[in-house]
C-alpha cells in the first residue's frame, strides 16, 4: 500500500468552542498510522471558525479512514468532520 496526504475540516458545535484547545488535543486523538503535518484555524462566517487539519495517513491499516474520522468526531466541541482533499504520496 502507500501513504495518503489529506486535509480535513473540523467544524465546532458553536462559536463558544475554544479551537486552540481542540487543536492541542488533536495529536493525542490521532490513531496509529496517522501523522499531523499542519493545522490552521480559519474563518467560516458570522464569527464561526473552523480547523483545517493536514495529515499523512498510512493506508496499510484497514478502515483507517473510518477510525480517523471517528477519533476526530470524538474531540470535545467538534460537531462535524469532513475530508476536503486527499492524494497519494
């Protein structure tokens, strides 16, 4: 198999969520075979912000995408997780 570079959007439950705290929790939440390479906090609209997460995924682990998305959804304050881009390395 190979490695995949991907970007995920993490949307908070509300404007009250402290995204810096969520950002700090991401590395501990990532499953084995996933490496964080970048995070950015970007505006969406009306004061709502989102996290854009850049990662490298070892796709030799079966169902790694589902495992990863479940781990990200379980972060406190995160309502929605979406893969916005991916490509083979």
